[in-house]
C-alpha cells in the first residue's frame, strides 16, 4: 500500500466498518448494510477497500455508521478509526465491538443500531409532519390576511387601477408585422413595483391568424413573470393584459417579448406609438437587440397597490397558468462530497502534506498559493455556468492573484484554452469575492474546476492559501 492511494470516494451513507477477519458472511447480514473493509489511516484520511478490491480514501464520515467491528488483532486500529470519525464530526458513534467467531454477536449489534436509526428517522419524520402542519396553518392564515387586506383596500377606495404610462392614441396606419419564429422586444419605461396590467394595440385582420404570445420578463432575474395568449381581435383597438396580483418585492426592469404562438402562421399586427429618439425605448429584435423601427409599441401600463388583487375591467386577458415558463436557470449548491474530491496537480511526493485540501468542518476548499488544484466533476452536466466565492487566508493582510477555470474536454496540447472559461481575480482576506463563469451552452457532461495562483511573496514563513468557501452551479 502506498502512502497516497490513487482514488478518492466518500463512504456509503449506511454502512458498517470492519477491520480484520470478521465473520461477516456467516452472520447473514442483509445486503442493504454495506460492509466497508478498513485498511488504515493516512494523512488524516481513511483508507478502505471497495468491493472490487480497489483501495480508496475518504475524509468524510458516513451519515449513519451501524457498527465498528474488529478482531483481537485489529481492535486497536478500529479504535483509532473511531477517534478519527469523531474528529471528522461524526456523532452517535457505536463502540468498537470485538468479534472473533461469534456471528450472532455481530448481528445483534447491527439489529440494535438499525432499530436505533429507524427510531431516529421516525422521530424526524414525525417532526417534519408537525412542521408541515404548522406551515399549512400559516399559509391559510396569510391567505386570510391577504383577503382581508384586499377587502379593506376596496372598502377605503384604494382598489383601483391607475394608468402610469401611455404613448397616446395608437397609430393604426403605422403597424409592425411579427415574422413567425422571430420575437420582438419592448422595454417598459416604468419600474416593476405596483405594475398590474398592460395594454397593447392590435390591428384586426380578415385572415386566419395564430394567437399573439406576450411575455413579461424581469431583466435582472431573466425570469418570465407572466405569459399571455391573445387571439386575433375582431376590430382595431386596445387589448388589456392583466396580472393576478400587482407586482411587489424588489424593483425590476420590465420588458415585453412578443411573437407569434406559431412558427408557421403570422399573428395580428401591432400598432406603433410615436417616434422614440432613445434607442433602448425603440422596438427591437429580441435575438440581436437591434432596433427594428424608430418607434415604440403603442402602450399603456396600469398600476395598483403592490401585492394586492387589481380590479381588472371585463375583457382583460389573464395569464394562462399552463403557459407559465420557469426562469432559465436556478442556483444549486455543489455538495461537500464533490468539493471533498479536490486534488493537487501535480500530486505531492510521498510523505509530504498535500497543497490542496478540503476542510469538512468549514466546508471549504484550500489551495496553497503558487500551486494548482482540481475539483473533479465540480461543474455538473446541464450547468449553464458556475458561481463561487473565494478569499485569501494568510497571517498578514495582503492581496493575491488567482485563476479559476473550467477544464475543456479533449483539448489538444497545442490548442489554446478558451479564455471565456477562465477568470483572473485579485483576492484579499477581508472581502469574499464572487467569481462567475457562464457557458455558451449547457454542459453535456460534468467538467472539472481548475484552481491556480501566483507564488506568494516571502513576507513571512506562514503559508498563503486560496480559500473557496462556496460553489454553486446555474442549472
């Protein structure tokens, strides 16, 4: 056995640790209980043997350890393993059980631990059920309060829709035709707070037309707040689009994205407003952002008390819940079991401490300045980008340059890495710096995260470390 086993893999969630020639098979243990054969401890990592005979290491304890079994010759090793598990944060650890040729004793210990784990899970499930009951009651209470608020606003005369922006009478002599498969984009010149409805001017047509699809999008979140389908009108005029509740919360910049609901059939033409000298206010192509006319759409925007139910007039088109489109991404935290797989590149010589480590207590990855590290599979398949937070850990205040990148698959030796997949940042020990890397396309397969930095200036004998405190993926 070398001092640096080649592979890292977390322990199974539910397992029993065995050292020595313990009569496991004779005990008839259920297959659901995974037997982990302990070999030893190297550099504060547990070395164990997988079912295929491969030697593996881990620095993370199992979620549930059902037993620590040893023979007379290996009981000292297993006691060291128990102490290691405690140092790594494991709780409710079983005592080391010495088993020579008594399978019944092994089975009794496992059954007792299984019963204890089952009891703990039942208690947790009961606690969660009680919490769900409390949350349901709170949701009902909030719904009742909201209904009371709506009634109060109506009683005092505040339940009204106010037109907060209008381009004036629509010019139906100046229309814009939407090409099937190509969307247009119109910036709304009002903040999101209180917005409750929008009116657009549509022209009638004697032809069979596809419905017009309208999406209300918050720019900062890239979130689609509502989506409407508008049938071709029988005559020229305004079409009201309503929201079930007036927008509240953080202020956002709003845009309308309009296109035909069919990729083959055109929809109704839209009337334009007056000339707009400001290019951002002009109607533009959604894909390229280029202006398609020196005009805006003919628009009206209505507002109500934020967070309340607006009193929409008859004929208002409401969003179809079936057409709701989720935001294009959500942030998901990369788990500790992935971060714990960090490795130094190149690997340190035998007997030397690694320059790239994972600290389970703090959930952080550390890479010594001047060295390089890699987190295998840190960027999951389907990710549209990654967001990580990093800083410097050093004895004296200083700043330090670091690089973070995403490995490209099958990159030829002479090929240059894609600069879009790398970020160079200057870190310090006071500020937690956010580093974001966005991909042109979602990842087809997991990619490794690469870490590098300049050598530290010899200001002291203490080491300078790059610390990654959190990593998230846009999915």
